[in-house]
C-alpha cells in the first residue's frame, strides 16, 4: 500500500514539473535579454563613452536651451540689459557718460541763468533749446534777472534706458542743492532764498545715434 502511494506522488510531481516547463519554456541562446538597470558602480568615463557612441537622428536632437539673459547676466529689457546692448553697439562707458552729463547739467543751468544759451546750444535739441530761449526772452522783457549757484550734487544716476535701432535714449536723475534767486529790475528778490539752498530733483533725457560720427549726446527733454 505504501509503495502504491509513493508511485502516485511521484507521478503527480513529474506531471507538475512538465506543466511548469511547458508554461515558462526555456530561454534560447538567441533571445533578447531583458533591459537591465544601469550599474551605479560603472565609472563616469565609461558612461560618457557610451553616451558619445549614441547616434542622434538629424532634427531629432533637443534644441539647446538659452537663458535669455545678456552676456553680463541681465534681463534684456531691464535697465542693465539695455545698457549691455548699448555697450555691445558702441564704446560706451557709463562712468564717463555720467561725468559728461554732470558737466552738461552745470553748463546748461549756468547759461540759462545768465540768459545766453549760445555756449551750450550744441548740446540741446530744438525741443529743449526753443523753450529755454523763450523763457530767457520773457524774463528779460520784464527786466528780471536770475542768479543760480549749484552748491553740490547729491546723486547723478541713469534711471531709464532705451535702444531703438541705433538710437539710444538715456534718462538721468540729478539730485542737487541749488540757490536760485529771481530779482526784479529794482534788485528785489521775487523768488528764492539767498541764505538757504534747496534740494532740486531733475530728470534730463539725453539721446544719441550710436552709428553717427558725432559722439556727443543731446539733451532732448527735461522734467522736474
């Protein structure tokens, strides 16, 4: 009886092995191996060589992503980005420009107070020169005089910048302490305080065609 049970169990075991073999089959020598995970211990040089051997079909490679910033790392539409664009077009020195703007401011304000714009007319666009001359003529017609003294500059900064084609436009903020004394024909003070300088904030707009031979900037607008 025991021998019969053993034979039954053996037959069942053989049957199960046969069924398992028929379901799973055997991997042949030519079968593709399943993809394996990259070996984390493979050297970087080995992985780099593998990547260099990868063929990329024309037009299928991912385009290079650009940061959208200027070479100096500024947003193109920002003040610094516009100044970068101006520097890329011409030899522009921001410090030198501001020194020139400061000198122009002093010369123009002094000439206006003196009532003669001849010496600085070449620095002024017609949109500025004409109103200055009209104001001087009006003042002289009433027999008035203007005395001006710039006590000191607090700040001189570029606050706006535009570049349209080759035409650059820069707005400069001047913060100064000045005394401006307006007197009538009899020498009496009409406006201003002779003993106290007041803080004045001016915005002057300068413009230049960067491709023009003339390197000078012209004042085209004033705002207070």
